[in-house]
């Protein structure tokens, strides 16, 4: 019975997301690490996000016990409770492994035996996901093509301010920040995971640079996943991220880029979970963007700065300065850091970038 309990809990967790994580021993061990059997039984009620009345209709618990259960699950990062923009009712959502449990279980930046174990289990999970994808590569890639991107790349501000007459709000990180009165910052879960594994980031020592906005920020603050900051401090963090060569990725309500942002991550190639899954052959690089990098070979001094810094390895100097546009996510890191100004960003309008997972010799 106990084995079936955890298997059912794993299936509920997987069903809450879109990435095909296998319900194997690694995931079961992760769930046993972050929740107890009572919680594992409770979460099986969630086949969709629900308000409190919908939950009460499915469980036999008094109000005090139910509120305590929900509160503990939210504190542990297994569930979120965020008011609906339309109705104001709190909507409780079960977190899938990715994105979800990975972020919330590591977002506080804690260095404990438990968080070290969690980091190790996620690392193992990434390797197993890679093996799964590589083993059925063509079929899985076709499946990935049906899943919409969960991020939008926001370019380095300085690279577009002087080149575009009318900046769209989603194209400028400062304009995004200006939309929100409530802002939180939390530890970068990706860099923290690598640190817990003994693999420090090669790009920056700064870890406190994941930003959350609006009602999601309020949840992050209330449950002590992060702390509240001002708009000015958020903009300072974004400037520092640009100086370090990090990529701004925005996340939107209901994964719809026409809706408001609820978070911005500042990502590096060596730690970022989405980049890591791509390079480990476990998932495509899949995002929306509005720009593409363009090269001027006459200005290029072949210093290789752009080659070293491009998170998608889209730039080559083998036959002069060339950019593989189908790989370019329009982040502007190359243009911002090019000492010869040999690369610029060109506005394209909304563009979907889909690069299949790397084919790797050894998936793990």
C-alpha cells in the first residue's frame, strides 16, 4: 500500500506539469524527502488547480486541519496559493517537478543535509530524463514541439534603447519592473543547486537575483522563500546581471506571454536549469524572443568574447564572424559585451526559437 501511495503521489505531481518526468525511484525518493505520507495522500486530490470550496468538496477534513495541511504544503514548496486576478479567490496549485518543486525546494538558499540530498536527486533526475529522451529521440522531439515555451527572453536594455523608437513593455526589463508595486528577490535555485553539488558558477558569484512580481511575489515573501525589495533595487540587480553576461528570462501568468510577468530569472549557461537540460540532451532550448543578433564581419577583431559568452553556442569565427540565427535567442549578451561593436540586435517581432535537445554520447 505504501509503495502504491507514493506512486500515485508521483503521478499527481507529474500530471501537474508538462515535462515528461519518469515516475521512478528517484522521483519517489524526492517526494519522500519533502513530504510525509499524509501529505502524499492529500495531494492526489489535485487533478487541477482548485479554490478552497472545490478542495472541501473532495476531502473529509475540518477547516483547521485542512488549512494546516495547505499551509504546510505551501511552506514546503509543494503547492502555491495565489489569488486569482479575475475573482480574487486563492487558487491552490500543485507544483510539478519542473518548473515547480525544483525552484521552491531550493529557493531559500539553505545549506542543509536535506537540501544537499534534494540537489543530488534533481541532478540524478536530469540525467535519467536525458537517458529517456535520448533513447526515443525522434518521437520525444516531436512531442516537445507541441508544448509551448514557458519563457520569453528579454534583451539587454542598453542594446535596444537607442535602436528602437518604441520599446514594448515586455522588451525592457525596467518597464516590466515598473508595472509592479510588490517585488521579491530570492536565491537563484539553479546556482544554489550547483553549489550544493560542489560546482560553483563560472560566470558570477551572485546568487540572490531571481525576481518575482505581484501576487507571486507576495506568496514568495509571505512564505519566506525570498524577501521584498524596491523597484530601484530590482533594477540594480538586473543591471548587475547584464554586466555579468546573464540572460533575462521572463515567466508569464498561465505560461501566456500576452499576460503579465510573474518572474524574471537571470540565467547563465553553466547553471541554468533550462540551458542544462538542453545541453544534457534532456529537453529542447525553447523560448519566445523579439530579437536576433546580426554580425558585421568588417568590425570583428576575432577576440572570441562573443563565442565564449553566447549561451546557445550560436556564434562561430571559423569562417569569419557568423551567427546561426535559428539558435539565437536574442538575449543581447554578445552585442553588449563585444568590444568592437561588431554585433547588434535586430528587432524581429515575436519569434519562437526551438532547438532540439543536444544528442549526447552518454546521457547521464
